[in-house]
């Protein structure tokens, strides 16, 4: 029964999208999932990045929340670029390209059904370190950046059985408005 759960090697293949479909189905159908799956997953992720900061959670293909030596929790790209306090939407620290005209939008939407000039804008977010595209949002002009993933990290680690020693309630507090307020005041 020892090998009933997911092996680290299979987890690695899963992360790389190389695990066979039947193996994935088997994992999904397991009536009782192995309890340390989350920790094994973090280990696999940690081995894949070129830096040492401890990964607390992954929030997208390339972005992680990591714990720095000074205790700060920051968003970090796998290339090493950091986006600051994880409680502030990382998009505020990304490079942004905005498409507003029909011509600009048609460069990426090749079908007739596409966002139209005057109704919405297409925002593309890029990593200033490796230039990877990290996100896209289609929203009305002036709409605040969407804060897509804001995980309760302390809650998650507690749920998985290993609460973080620096758990605090104010870790789970969206501080994006504070940052934008500061920018307005500085103007
Ligand atoms: Zn990057």
C-alpha cells in the first residue's frame, strides 16, 4: 500500500504536464488522497526554481509567494524578479501593455467576435525580469486591476497540518488600496 499515493516523480511529471492521462485519472479518483501531497508539491516546486527563498504557495504558472529571510512574504517570479508584499496586487509592479483601439485588439484576437474599441481595454501584464506574460484582463477602461489570487496562506498551511510560526491575522489583508492611495497622495 506504500505506493498508493502520488510519488514525487509523478508529481514532478504532473507539474511539467508530462504525466500520462490514465495516471492522472487514477490520482483524481483516489478515495483518500495522501496527506502530504501539498508538501511534496511545494518540494517539487522548490527544486525547480533557481533561488532559495522558501515557497509558501504558488499563485500562477510562474509566480509564487515566498518567505524572505527578513520575514516578509513577497511575490516572486521563477526568474527571480520580485513584486513586493504579496498583500498588494502584484500587477501594480508588472510592466503593462494596454490595447484600446480595434487595430491593437485585432493583433491578438483573430476572430470576428472580439472585444471592441470604446467598450473595454485589453491589459497584458509582463514580468520586468524575464518579459514573460503573466496575465491578461479584459475590462472597462479605468476598472481597477483584478486581484485574481489572494490566498489565505496561514489558513492553508494550518489546514495542511503545519501552521506557519509567523501566522498573523493581518497577513490576510488586501493592501492594494493602501498602495494606490499612497500614489495619489504623492502626486
Ligand atoms: Zn520573470
